[in-house]
């Protein structure tokens, strides 16, 4: 009886946890981390405050889980697009996909830009690194660079470390929007993504178009790298 009752409670526990996370997400984006309280999360989720603590011991642990899930979902969406179109795995296609995801998903943008207004103390780790690094973004980028180099999809004259630096810096620049164009007066996100793809392609990809077989092989390895990163985020 006890075992059956416990098993029956699992779906309810998961549903309640999802409600808590959804409420936390809404409040985080509306108010910012500093202003959000566990009391308000419980009120928004229509549960008791103590129930929140049954799932997460502290507010910090709850929001850390929220950020992990967001990054996990973003990587899953990108992997799905590669499976539909292997060419999305090319540097000049994949990097703009990351850019567009932060446009579509405000929480992903906050993570990738270390937005202190939204994330507050969560924006940086205790040792001074951006939260995206803690979530594995930089190690994933390094692995993707290795995959691209293995398949000759990056110019050989540049080192792997320099490729990581170049892609990271260009992407960060497009995230910030630059300093010369007034806010709100630049091109649309889709056009900016197209420009980003052109910059990445011109800066790091060879001039020779890769064979279809090469693209498909690289796509499999990129999807594998994304799956491993998602597994890490899930604690697997």
C-alpha cells in the first residue's frame, strides 16, 4: 500500500514542481532575482510556502535549477534543428541559432549576457565567472570547436583557442548590440542573426564548401556534444 501510494504521488509531485518553476520564472523576468521571495513564488504557484521547500531547500537552489533547465532546453531545441537540417551544425549556421534563441527566450538572454538586473547575484559565480560558464557554455563551445576542426570546418591556420576566443567575442558583441547604433534603431533580430552568420562564416570557415557527407558526419558529432552537455545539466 505504501509503495503504491508513493508511486501515485510522483506525478503530483512533478506537476507541483513544474508549477513552482513556472511561477519562479515569471517572477524572475518580471521583478528580477533580488525582489522575488519564496512567499511570492508560493502565492503565484497557489501552494504553501513550506511546499516549495519540500522541493528546493533554498531560493538559490530553486533558481539554479531554473537556469539549468533553461539552458538544457535551449540546447535541445538547437539539436532538434540540426537533426532536421544537418547544415545547421556548421559554425556560420549554429552560432546565429544561439543568438536567435536568446532573442526568443528572455531567460536564455539573461543567462548568456549575465544580466544582473534579472539574475542578480546569480549572474556571476562566487569565483567571478559568468553563470553561462558555470552552466557549461564555454566548455561546450570548446568541444564544438574541436568537432569543427576534426571535420575541417574551421580554417587550419588558426588555433583552437583562438577560434574559441573569436566566436565567443563575436557572439557576445551581437548579444550586447554594440555601442554605435542607438538601442531600438538597429536591424531586426533575424537580420542581425544573418549578419552574425556572415561574420562567423567569413572569419573562421574555410572558403571551400564542405561535402555533404562531411556536413552530416559533423552534424552527428555536434548533436552528440549537445546531448552530453544536456546530460551534464541534468546531473547525468
